[in-house]
């Protein structure tokens, strides 16, 4: 038997659209908000994984409609992208704080390797250098001459990534050392 809501009749098993997802009853409003935030955040991270550059609210709306068959509002998607960016910044900061521990573990787990890290007065990484242990042995079986490639990092942590490579007798290119510097003058 249908329930009467105001002047309109609504069947008991009817679902209502609320904030982009289907809701069975109005009692589940808090659970709905949490589920909706998780859904939008998940879609934003999926879009970021497949798109070159940061996701936008329109990208999240399109992906939600295409993949999840859910109509999302623009402001929901905007908030989801904003939350995704904030979480990404936090994880990036935490991962850079673990860089010193990574260098120590690299040295411990690879005996004979060279790994060094210099920090400046402001505790920022000035230089990082790693050379795996097989590099010294590999230099015996490669052509004379090495190549040094540099790439400028254009993120919040600016700097230059250097990769030293050598060529084998079979024309294969092997990396032998990696370095990151805060600027390109002191490479």
C-alpha cells in the first residue's frame, strides 16, 4: 500500500535520488553522506591514476556517470577533488620524510652499494646519490664511456634528477647511478 507524503503518493520500495546516489530511506542520511564522499573520493583517485595532470570536477562527474552509472553534482565532485589533493599532499610530504630511512635500508640490503644523502640547514634534501653494487662489476663488460641524462623536476620539490647510463656490447642501455640535486648547478 503506498504511503502518503503531502499531496503525493510514493510507493514504499521506491528509491529517491539524493546527492547523486540512491537512497532507500531518509533515515540513512549520515551513512549516505559518508558513502557518497567515499564514492567521489574513489572516483577522483581513479581519474587521477589515468589522466595526465590533476583531475577536475568535470572529469569526476563524467567518470561517475560513465563507470558507476551515478549522477554526481558538480560541487560534490569539486569537494572530492579538493579532498583528494589534500590527501595526496600529505602522503607526498610523508614519503619525502622517509627518504633518509630509504637510503639507510638501501645501504643495508645491498652490501657494496654507494648511497649518500645531504641535507641543508633547513632540513631539506640537497643531494641524494645511489649506485647499486652491480654497477662496479657491470663496468667491466660495457663499452667505454658513460652518458649522463638530466631531467628537471617540476613539482613542489624542485630539483634535477640525474641518471648515469652505459651501453653494453649488445647495444643495451643500463643505468649505473642515480642522483637528485636541489639545483642543477651543483650536479
